[in-house]
């Protein structure tokens, strides 16, 4: 057996373009360097720009911390994004250590982050006085496992992830709360030949997510609440507009948000497929009302072109239980699989 080894370039540059119904055109540029100091260290600069958001991150990675199984990294980051009812601004720094967890075939991470959060031009309803300008110091823990056959265009397999953010004022921040996010997706071909279902022309996709914010009282920052809606959420609404409303009709961030997506995809011809979908969203303003005191339903259909950078999607979702001020439905055009 003969192995051929090619040395990786000292530095690389790459870029990516995309489109979403809310942020519209967006582009990402990335520069990375390898084998810094001759120790296999890496660093990366990433800059992203869209019609609604500007984001930047610098990350320095050490592949072997403590032993050969732990990877460590440090990062600086910043974000400015126009949400439906406020302008989100976030910047800070963090450190993280990660390693494989072989007994469950997953990847685990633990880290610490200090960030400053601002919400400007706020037009939200105020039901609990959440902070719109604060510092958060937190400990984060994450676990994820990906068994999909293709991360860009999944046809079979599943993926799950769990993350927890514990913010503590004792660590130098202004707020104390717990934020947990869980996600699972599943993909299966229908028909085809053999155990690998080769030649399948239809597929079933399902996804479930749950996010909760517990504790903190009135000191939970607006930036840490959930504002569901959009082309990768409940598709009868635009970005952030499926969240709850107050008595005057203004949007209110929620502390509990769960979402279920179900899709049937059918090959039409060549790289074109058609999709029928159902999205169900449950939300609650207070964690005590988990799993939700308001439920929204969307049914829809769409067409997808399976491009090398992911599916180009045009989808329309119609809302079955509209609230005052809600649209009859929403048309989305975007790139990338929704869950």
C-alpha cells in the first residue's frame, strides 16, 4: 500500500455567496493560515455581509491541548443585524475546548464567552422589561452528532445537537439565566433499489427544535430571546414575525419556542424537485408556560433546483390560524436546506 502526502498550502482564501428572503443577497469571505509557528496551529478571519447584517470573526485554533484528543480555540467576534423590530449588535470574545466523545460517536465542546449585547431602535412590546444594553458572561456546553449522507443536500440519515448557555453575574456579567437549544433532523428515501435506496425519486424529511430561556427575571437581554419565523423556520412568516404579539400588536420576544417541520420531496425532472411541507410552531412568553401557550400552523409547497451549493428554493407557506396583523402567507426564495 502506497500513500501520497501533499502539504497543505500555508494560507488559503475562499468565498461564498447566497440568498435568503430576509437578508437577501449575502457574501462570505474567509482567509485562513495553517501550521503557524511550525506547530500546526491555525487561524481564520471570516467576514460576512448581507443587505441586513454585517458579521466578522477571528479564530485561533490549537489542535492539541493537554493531549492529542482535545482541540482548543479562542475567538473575537462582532455582529450587527437588522431584525424585524430592533437592530441587534453583539461583540465579544470567547475560548472553547472540543473533543470527540467516542461512546456516543459525537463531538463535545465546552467554553466561556464574554459579550456585550445591544438592541437599538427597539419597537418591541414590553411585557417583562428585558434588557436592551448589557454584558453577558457565560459558560457554554455543546454536543452534536451528524449521520447525514450529505450536509448540503441530505437524502438519508439524521443529525442531532444540544447546547446550553449558563450566564452568571458572578463571572462579571450583568445577567444570570440559562438558555438551552435542542435540535434533531431525519431524512429517508422512499422507494429505490436495495438497502441504500439508490435511484429513489422521493424523500421524507422531518425536523424538531426546542429553545428555552429560564431564570433571569427582567434581566434577560432582548438578544437572547427567541424570534421565530422565516425560510428556515415556520415558512408562513418572514424572519422573526412568528413570535408573539402584545395587546397593541407589537412583537414580543419569547422564552420558549418549539418548531416541527415535515416535508415530502418528489423528483420532477433532472435536478428539479417539488416539495410539500407542514410547519408547526409553539411559543410562550414565560418559561413557566412551557411548552407553549400559542400555536401556529403553516402548510405550503415549493420547487427546488439541486445546485452544487445546495438547493435553490422557492416556497410559499399559507397560515392556517392567523392572528391580527399576520399575513395570509409568505413567499420565500433562498439557498440551502431548511433544517
